[in-house]
C-alpha cells in the first residue's frame, strides 16, 4: 500500500482562544521539498513545530512513514528541526556542536566519525571543526546548524526560516546550495518561509497558508500562474487585477470585456470544470503578472488585447524597468526586461496582455 511520507490530516491547534491551525490537511511525498508559505501569524511555524513534536495538537493526526506520531515524543520522531537562530552552543567547538546529538545517543565513536566526515564534506565545512561559533560568519553558522541536523540522518528535515538572518546575496547563494543538497540526498524536507521568491525557487510543492488554513497546494508554477483566489495571487509575487465580465466561450478562446473593451484569453490552460462555470455575464477577476504585459513599439501591429495608458512613474532595477501605467481606471504594473540605456518610456504608451497568461478568478 502506498502512502505519503508525511501526512497531515485535519490538524487543529489552539493557543488559548486563538486557533493557530484550523483543520489543516497536507500530504508530502518521499524525498520532496515542500514549502509552507504565508504571512506572519498564518500558522506555518505552528504546523512545523507540531510535526516535530514540540506542540501537542488538539485535533487530527500527523503521520510519518505511515505511523501516527501524535503521542510520540519529539526525540523519537526522527524529524529534525533547524531553527531560525541556529541555536549553536557558544561554549562548544563546531565539531562538538555537530556531533552533539550523536553523543547524547551514545553513538559509537567509529560511526560518529564516519557520519561527521560525510556530513562536513556535503557542506564543505571541514576547516571549521576546531573553531567556536563566535569565530565564524552567519553563513557558516547556518551550514553548521544544517550539518548538526543532517548528521542525525533524519527521515524528515524541518527548516524554520533558516536563511532569514543572512544578507540578500548570501541568502540567494545558500538557498541554491541547500536545494542542490536536498536533491542529492533526497531527504523529505519541509521548509517554512514568508519569502515568496524563496518558495518559488526551492520547492517541489508549496502550501500557502492564511489564518490557520491552507488556501492552495501546488507546484511553484501552479501557485504563481494559477492562484486559486485573490489572496494567493496577491501574496505570491506582484500582480495586476482587472475586473471583467465573461462575454462568450468558444472552442479556443474565452471572450471577456473590461470597461467595454474586449479581452481574449486562451482557454486551453483551464480545466473543463472551470470552463463550464464561465457563464455569460459572469463577473471575474483577470489576474495578470507584470511580465505578461508587453509595451509595444509603434511599428508593432498586434491587434488583440491592445490597450493604451499613460506612464505614471517607473523604477530602474538593472535587468528590467518596472512601469506603473494609468489605464483601465487602474494602475497597471508592467515589467520591461533588458531595456538598454535608452529604454525608458514616458507619456502615452500602447501595451498588450498575453492571452495565454491571463488567469481568471470568479468574483
């Protein structure tokens, strides 16, 4: 019988009168990287700590490898957690920090040495073993905290915003290293963050939480391009919302309009259930990412989904210019990539919505 490596079934958790988790269910595949994404206070860290066994849940079940963990103490779950603040012992050397859990378990010295050598090779921290935590950088401390977890050879690795204390460049470098290491070792990993770009870059699957509930589960591309509701669309990346009305649906195209202007949307990316729900005159929210809108030159002769607006302001970000365009009684955000030194637009501009990248949410 096949079952998910980690299964969360109808889990609820209260702190006094506050319901931190409300009937949360989630299945996590063996060897996958799953991110719990959401704003502060949404319940993601509570769920992670419940999986680790630090919190006793009020309702539901938590299973690891098919075994119910509800009454299993945290040190017997083999679900090891890496904390946001690393929690290294300042009076121990790096070697002593990494091997602390094995020494508590009275692991034979030969086995301890074998695991230590393998783990420090994975993370390239062999040169740090004789130093103290106060003598190494934040990025090195993060690697040591990860090594202390990996040396235990956990079934499930739990990561609670482990990169949040690092500067932007180092955070980007280490998240790439962490993802490569996870793919190499194939450890089932559950990662908590409020950083959308981090979730999109690292995950096989993302569970978006809000107010103690999971609002959507999907791959990074599903979450980004096919959000299930306005909260997910607005929380995961920058987005334009345009109110529209369904006019017609034919074999290839969804015909909508906004402010009396027609918009064509490719229907092939929508499932049949969604298509059947699109009745004539139905109010919808058009969801469009800034990179799915193109500012046109005068020579470009596209005729569908063309609109006109006035540049309100822009910011130059190096690889792209982000524009705010007054159009359709709204402010449309457009990203223009590789603009060059003379790429700035001002005044009135024409722009086109990509019909293959317009998503619909029912109002």
